[in-house]
């Protein structure tokens, strides 16, 4: 989930991981640690490199991270950021109880041309 629903590159974007609403069983059972965010231009090409940030525990099986796209990335002149993708990664247990790394599902969010 992303807040706010509509955002520009200069707005604070907060991405949330809600364990009960995770799309896979592995993600529902994992302890989320980080979020990986990639910013894209209108052509679908990445702007800069992906950023990995540690999540903040909000309580009640919810984790989050907040960022401002045009501060976290330097958007080159002539480029317009049109969307970002995010993925929550963490740790969990396999069927034998061993610790394993879990890579979450990647989700995309459009960036609006708000003034």
C-alpha cells in the first residue's frame, strides 16, 4: 500500500507492508526487513540505482518507509519520473525450520503530474 494515493515527485511517499495482506504465504510468514525502491522515467528506464532502506515497525504486523522521490534520486534534466516500483524483503523459515531470505513481490505505483 502507498500513501498518498496520488503523489508527485516532491511529495512524501510512504510504502506500507501489512503482513496479513501480503500476496504470498511466504511473505505473510516473513519478518520484513527492507524495502527496495526503483524510480523510472516515462520510457520505463530506471533513474539512477535502486535504493534499499530499512523498514520501520509500526506495530500490529505493519511496517513502513517514507521517502521523497526527487530528494532520494537526482532526476536528470529532461527526464520525468513517471513511476516507482517497490519490493519488501525479509527473513523466514523453510519447512525444516532453517532461516531463509525471502524476496517479496514487486509492486508499481504511478507518479502523477501534480502541481
